[in-house]
C-alpha cells in the first residue's frame, strides 16, 4: 500500500511540476479593435498586439493619424495600412479600412489616440481613443 501511495504522490508532483513549468498560456491575448471599442479600457500582456481597424477614405483627403501613446509600454509597429473595400472594384472615391498595429513591450497603463483629419486642416473630423493596461 505504501508503494502505491508513493507512486501516486510522485505522479501528482510530476504532473503539477509539468503544468506549472510547461503552461505558458497567458490569460491575455492579441486584440482586434474597431470603432465600437472607442473609449474602452483593454487588458493585454507583454508582447501582445493590438490591431485597430477604422473606416477610412483617403480619396477625400482624410486619413487616421496616430496622435499619442502615453508612456513607453506600447509602440506602433510599422505604418498604418489602408485596405480598399472589396466591393469598390477600384472605383474612385470609395473607402475602406485603415489598420494600425501596436505592440506592448513592458507593463504600464495609458492611452492610444488616433485622429481622423485632412492634412490641410487642423481640426479633426473624428477621434478614437482606447485605454490600455499591460500586465
């Protein structure tokens, strides 16, 4: 009986050790946000990515601009990318989606702000802000 209990105890220890050392799953994951998320607070982990997709129409002169990021905990990863709406079929004046990617590199809290404006104008036509907590 003692041998059986010893083996069971050993197996329990091995499985607990394997779980604690081998389980790298984070409770946080990459996020895809849209205008529906404007003003919200999101939680991510270090090395997670936030992708923000916002409707845009550069043919009118408007485009989204990254206006601020509070702190050093998150950064814009590359330039924004505009993707024309597939139903446009190349028609002039048709809009699409502008995509921004941000990546976290350390813990911290702050905001990511984007503004929608024409280069020739000072007053934005729209704003997008999210508040980010990186754990």
